[in-house]
């Protein structure tokens, strides 16, 4: 009702009668919200023993960032879930991915003089690799099994 009164006063280009009422109502709503949250927390502590509505834990992702993970219910336990197992990576692979990201970001941050250079990304990548390049022969099957390293001439 106060906001309607305020809009009507703006439309008529008059000053709203006692504008401090809006601030008082906002403060009282904030206080009321804190009281309701405290009561919900107290009831939840009595019923479940958990302070938060949705329990969780601090976890690290594969890049080493710590974040709050909220627990969820799943139809399949984690140790039986094949998709979950595929997403997991060992600490060794995690370190490799971190090193790769660091080197890629440092490579991306290097400038070649002018930001809109005419050098293609493939040329930049080859320059970054140095004198060694690799290729694979499609006739031999899987690309990872047939990578051949050669010296550039």
C-alpha cells in the first residue's frame, strides 16, 4: 500500500506524505525475517540436529577450489553409479589438469605485439610447442596409439 501511495504521489508530482514510513516498514520486515529464520533454525535443530535446511560439506573440485557442496538424494549409490565414477579423477590427473590450465592461461596472456594479430591460433600453438610437432596416421587405427613425433625441418 505504501508503494502504491508513493507511485501515486510521483504521478501527481507531489511529495509523498511521511516518506519515512517506507524505511520503517523495511526495517521491521528485516527484523521479522531474522526472527522467522531463527525459529526455523531452532525447530530444525530440535527435529534433525542439523543447523542448515539442506546439509552439506566443504569439498575441493578437481581444480583445487574449495566450495560448499549441498547433499542430494540419488537413486543409485555413488559406488554403483558408473557415470559418477567416470567423472572422478585421481590426484595425479588433477595435478596434470591444473598444470595444463596454468600453462594455457599464461600462454593466453602473452601478447604478440598487437592484440589483433594476423597469426592464426594454429600458428600460435605450433610456436608454443617449439620445434616438436606430432601427427597421426588414420590408417593405423586409434589416434592415441599411433602418434608419431618428428623434428621440424
